[in-house]
C-alpha cells in the first residue's frame, strides 16, 4: 500500500469536471484507490463519492492505493491535482 498527501489547488476543487477527470484517471488502474479526507475514506473510482466528498480548493487529502500499479496510480492522481486539472 502506498499513500501520499496533496492539497487541492484548483478553484473548483474536486467538483464537476475535475471530479470526472479524477475518477476517469483512477479507473485506468487496477489498484484499489481511496481518497481520505478528515478520516473519511472515499472510493476514488466513484464519481458520486468524490463529488459528495466536499473536497474544495485548499483541502489537504490523502490518496491511498493498494495493488499491482499502486505507485503509478497515486503518482498520476497527484500530478493531475498539482496540474490543477488543466485549468
């Protein structure tokens, strides 16, 4: 298992288009991937879970993955957030 913290930088946070991009990216990997926010675990492959998570700009989250491609999965999602989802 690998886990890393990241702060959401884009203006809209993980809502609408960024949430969709996040879930699509997570879905490319075989690993189980979760977003941890304030102790709550959210399935990173669930659009409803991510959007309901209330992950706003400035929120620090932990991305956790377990599986054969866990490192690549976490790195890809961290990069997506750090790139502000192309905004």
